[in-house]
């Protein structure tokens, strides 16, 4: 009886620590990986409100208006991330691809250099 009384608090503390730190007990990789940081962000349509074509200093950009949701929705902050895309026709083709992909419900990865997107990674159900 004493051993079971001793293990119960230890087990509860272990569960609390794993829950707080969001540690996964399985070896399988989560789709998509949740490695968002200052230089890489995984996002989806829920956090991208608008796709905008704009020209800044003679360079064409696709601008993604994104949010970082707070605990409550009214506390979210919007900001613009710019993806340089070449000519207007190339931008239109990339915007359509991006819009269709986001509308399908899948996630994208954005490699960032400040507010400039250096690469868009399309995560699809096939894992590519």
C-alpha cells in the first residue's frame, strides 16, 4: 500500500509536466511538424485572412495578411508577409496555386527573413 501511495503523486507530476510542455509520447511525426519559429512558420487558411498582389519599389509581391491569434480572438494581431514573385503573370499563377491550396485545408510552411517570405513549402497529405 505504501508503494502505490508513493507512485500516485509522481505519476500525476509526470503527466502535468508532459502536458505543460506538450511532449508527445509517440515516435510518429506530427503532420505538419510544429516547428514554427522566428525564421519558419507553419500556417493555414485560418491564420491568413487575405492574399494581395502589390508592387513595392518596382518589385512584385504576393502579400499574405496573417494573424497570430491570442487567447481570445479579439486580441489577435495582423501583419503582412511579402513573397517576391517576379512578373505579374508569375505572381497571378502563384497566387492561384496558393489560394487553391489554402482553400483545400492543408498547411503551408513559410521560410522567413524578417517580413519577407523566402520560400513557401506546400504540405500535402502525401507528405511531400
